[in-house]
């Protein structure tokens, strides 16, 4: 069985690429709900409904492990989906999110004050605050919404990013954070620009934390690992073959990627 | 009966506000299909189907005149919808788009070379080229896609717009256009920045052309005007109560707007 990676847009493709780079032997299936992206501005109920459809689809396509590689969907839909797919009822079906590995990594690196840079909806959900405080209640956390970074990445606008990043990180700089969670799976593509704006701060990047966390998870759960086929297969599905997903795939994989286009309901 | 204004997102709200500013006595009903926005990347069939549902809903809600305040939907669905709601069969039902008034205005003002600034999908559809060439086949037209402008407007990023606008208009400036159609109903909110980048060029803004065109239409069709109630009423419906539609409404109307949230099928 395969590892499924789901996102509304190209963030999942970034994580999918990072996973297959770190753990190349497994079979991966990427699913991007590009026709309905971005999820960031949608209501919680809509995000849950779209995520439910995506997870059901990936399970149906023979994935035994689905990573919701989208912080918005991890915040708004993961817990409810995990309750609907209880391991006791569905031993071959497991759903993981991207919040907890990032929270764990931040807590292990900080001296006490963590910043979170994310989409407006992830910031409002306070999901990172909750996950970090579950691990270490005394942690100081400062959040900052960065709503334009995803559209910049999705519309070939990285060259315009610096002044926009500066506007977003200036308030964080003043608070004295020592560690910054890049709490959106698109943001690894702006890692260098963000690091340049905050040279003293340790960045937590999900293209590093998610593969490390999955490797660790599979080591600790040999029974899960045993369900996974290891043929190095790759499948890429989207609900709309947009210019930006094709561009991102070419950039990440160094060549054109064959996408299957389908409709979810 | 009311005037209905339909769009996938906040562009329709901008046009709706401009209409009620110019012709305040009428009753308006705005409908924004925010749960399924943006339409720009969807297939023609999907755009037609969503637009058909929206128009049927507005007619059902006692609108006798519906303005499709979305260039994508005007390009992809207007003609077919007009054929389904023929005035000979439905004398109290009329549908207008936003392409033709902008094309007419551009043709009346240009010295021969018109630019079109629009979303990637509107540019690809060549809808403005077709409408302008129907009026004046000899017209020279240069199109430019500006994919980041809608995200900037929808995410409070207008202050970052200038360098991005400069990158989009520089190729247009070099071609020597004398008139520029702002071919997206969001763009009136960046009118000043675009004019500053192209000070010699005449801008065609749909928040001016659509109200002027409707005023003219009602003057020429007193039988249509007679169907419209004049109580200054305003109703606002959306399929998802997003942050950006609330913000845009507050900005346009100077106060919070009460939205009704509903599902279309």
C-alpha cells in the first residue's frame, strides 16, 4: 500500500517531494485539490468536507497512510477525520497531520519564545499554540499571519516577496522570538528570503520536519511500515491541472510530471 | 423587482456598490459564490453550471435583471444563459454581462491601440479581443495577464502592489497602448496605482462603465425600468462567509454588512 499526501495546492507537492527524497523506497500518491484551492479563506465546515473527500479518495486508491500536508486542513479537519477513521476499526488506515511534528521540532530547539508564521486561518485557529502548549505549557508564542505568501508562490511572484516578508516579520523581530515555525507547507520555497530577514532566528521548516517525523514514526511502528509497498512508485493527481502546479512540479522534480486530473465529490 | 448582481467573489461586491452609488433608488441583491471562488481556473462547463445556478437563484429571489459582474463568467456562460432566458419567453427576466460595456467604452475612447489587463483565464479566453473586434475589427489589442492582483486585493496587500503592477504594465507601456481596459471587477480598487504607472493612458474601469451602461439601458428600456422596485433595498448573500468578503464590504460600505449564507445546487 502507498503513502498518500494531500493538500489543497502545491504545498503538498513540496512535502511529497521532500518525503520521497528522504524515504525514496516507498510508493507515494500525491493528491492536490487544486480546483478548490486555496482552503485558507474557507469556513471550517467547508475545509472539513473537502478534506474528508480527499482522505476517502486516497484510502480508496490503496493508501494505508495519508499525510494531510496542509496546515489549514490539519488544524480544521484532522482530529475529526482521525475519529472517523479510528485505528481500532480501520487498522490499515492512518491519518497524520503536519502541525505536531513542527511543534515538537520547535520545542526541542527554542530557548523559550517561538514565533509562528502562517496563513490567516491557521493563525486564527491557534492550532500551533495549542500543540506547542500541550508539549510545554510555559512556552511563549507569538503568531503572525502572512496571507500573501501562498498567492505569491502560486503565481510566480517570489521575486516580489522581500518587502512583503519584511512587513510580516518586522513585528516578530521586535518581540524577540528565537525560533520561527514556517507554518504553511508552501513556505519552504521562501525559506532563504525569510532567513535573510531574520538571520538570528532558527527556522522550523516542514519540508525537513515532516520527513524526519515520518521516518521516526515508521521505525517506531513496524506494523505500519509492513503495510507499505516499496517499489519507489510515484502518482500525482489533481482536481485541476493549473499552471502553478505544473510549474512547481517542474521546479521540484527537475522535469515535467504526468498529472492525472479527476473530480471529487 | 430587484437588480441582482452575481460574481464568484468580491468583484461583484465592488460593482454592486458602484451601481447602488450611481442608481441608489433601486433594490439590489448581491450574490457571491465565495465557497466556489475563484472561477478563473475552472472548466467552461463548470463555470456555466455555477453561473446557471446563481442566475436561477437570483431570478427566484425576485430579481428581474441580473448582472453577471464577473469577467470569467461573462466570457464563459453569458451567451448560453441569455439563450435559455430569452426575452420573448421571459419578458421579466434579463441578464447582462460586464465585457460589452467595457469594450464599448474602450472603443469610444481609444486612438487605435487598446490594452487589456486581466486574470490569466480571461486573457486566455480572448473574450475582450472578440468583443472589441466585433465593434471595430481594425483595432489593435495587447493583452497582459496580472495573476497577483486579485490575491493582493483579497488579502489586504494593496500597499505592496506598486512594484507588481509595474512588472505587469511595463510590457504594455512599451507597446504604445493609449487605452487600458481593467478587465477584472476587482481592479477598480487598484485604479490609482495602475494610473500612476501609466499616466498617459486612459483607463476603462468597470465600476464606472457598468453603472453608466445600466443607467443608459434603463433609459432606453422604460418597460424594463417599470418592473424595478425603488425602495433603496440592499441584500447580500454568499455561499461562504469569508474574511475577505466581510473586509471588502466594510471597506466599501464603511460599516459591517449583514450577509445571508446559503448553499446552491
